[in-house]
């Protein structure tokens, strides 16, 4: 087995240090990193304090200087680009505010030996003394949305102490500020990269630490980014992954193992079927997939089952759904221009009877969902009883 020093020497990695006005802690951070490696890329993101003077003492290290502050995301992106140019396989990023311990660098290198294609995020103890409440809240907020967008549960998604597999990352990014660290891990997970936490130490020293996080502006940016990521996840990523899993496993095996033999109770399976039927027949065209996965996540229902049954609104069936909705609605909503439900019906006719259609579709969706849920519950219960082994 290789020693720690041998692992450090044999692994192609560098350490990227983005810095902006951290003159109090920068030198200490750089000196601690140099105890483990000289492969250091410093990105001075337009600092206006004495950072430039401090960096003159480290002329042997690779330095990137931004003439003005561009944001942490841009600093990291430029650091990644330089690391790839220098032919490194991995980049460890560490903040320059003194909260991280360079002594944890070997932990990342040791962990990557077992999973060479993983993206590792240092997990901090957010319950310890001096951790700002806004940092703890922001981390919980970020963890929730990361799980919603990727299905992966992490304890810390905001730590800046990370190891990135450089050549596996997406080629293009769209954010430049603090929100970049969310974008990169979500899109890495969507590419199939393993994203996981490893425990690290953390120090919050209020006397030295300078935070450049602007609560209103940066929280707004992060919220906008999460809105985009959630929409993309619901409309593209989750359906894509669903069909990939089904194709890889074989649709018959996938149906039996992931649906019929899932760990959900028969009640939850039938509730997922009911949800899919309701959303599929409801009048929320254009928002059905978003609503489906949102409610499935809120009520912890089987998303596969719900998605499959929501396809009751598959294009060939849409005319019949519209016809049935209008027919049901005609019993509850009167119209000045009664609709003739035959082949002469046009979309203009439907628009003139929108209230009739909406009311009818909601009633049809509710009745159909309840009926499908009850029938599926009894069938699943009967199926389960039939397949129970005799003792």
C-alpha cells in the first residue's frame, strides 16, 4: 500500500485558490498548501487590498490576475481552464478565507483512489460553534434543491473545499458568481459523475474571516438558478433517466422490479397511479410534467409509476380526452353557444366553451383518478396475496 506522500506524488492534481480581498488569511492558506504540493494555481479575482503584494512572494506558483472582480464562479472556471492546459487530471479547490485546513488534502487524494471519476465535496460540521446562521440555512436550502434536481442526498453542497475530475466536467457553464458551485455539481450529477461528501475540518474565525456573500443579491441569483435547474430536471433530465434505466434493464424487467416489486406499499403505488391519471387528464397543458414530479416529490410517491400513468394524455388520446371533458362539462356549465360534440368540432369551438372544458376536465380527471386508484389498489392487493409464499 502506498504511503500518503506517495499517493500525493503519483496523483495528477493541483490546488486552485480563488481569492478576493483576503489579505488577512491568504499567506497562511498558501503556506499550509505548500506543505503538501507545489502545484498551486492562484486566481486573484480583482482584489483591491494588499493581495497583489502578498502574491509577489509566491512568484514560483501559477497565478491568474483579473483586472476587476468577476465573481467566484469565473475565478474557478479560469482556474479549471489553466489546470487542464497544464495537463492535470484533478483540481482541489480551497477557499482563501482560512476556514479550510490544507491538512485535509490527503483525504481527498486517498478517497479518489477508490472512485477515480467522482466529484468530492468536503462536508463541514455546520452545528459547531461560530458557524453563521445564514451559512447553515443556506446549506440546508441548497441541499434540498440539489436532492430534488438530482435525486442525490448530500449533507453539504456549499463547501468550497472540493475535488473535481477536470476532464469529466461539462465543457460550458453559464454562471459566474457564487451560484456556479451549485451549477457545476448539479450538471456533473446529470452527466453521471458520482457526487459525494467526505468529512473535513472547518474553522470559522470571526476575527479573520471575510465573507463576500451578499445575502440578497446572491440568494436571488441562486434562486433563479435553481428555478432553471428544476425546470430542466422535470422536463428533460428525469424523463431521460427514466427511459435510460428502462432501456438498460429491459422494459419487462424494469416494470417488474422497479414498479411492481418496489418497496412502496400498495396504497402508495395506487396513489401514484391516481396522481398520474389526474395530471394526465387535467387541463394544465404545458405544465403537466412539472406538476407531476413536484407532487410526486412532495407526497413521496413513485415517480416512475406516476409518470407512466400520466401518459394517458399521449397525443393520439388527446381528442378523446377533450371530447370527454367537454361532454362532462356540459352537464355542469351552460353555454350561450352550445357545443355540438361531433366531428365538426373545432378549436375555436373549444375556446368559446373554455369554462365548460376546464370544469369538465377537472371532474373527469378526479373521477378517473379515484377510480383508477381504487381499482389498482384492489388488483395490487390481490396480486400480492396471490404471490405470498405458503407457510
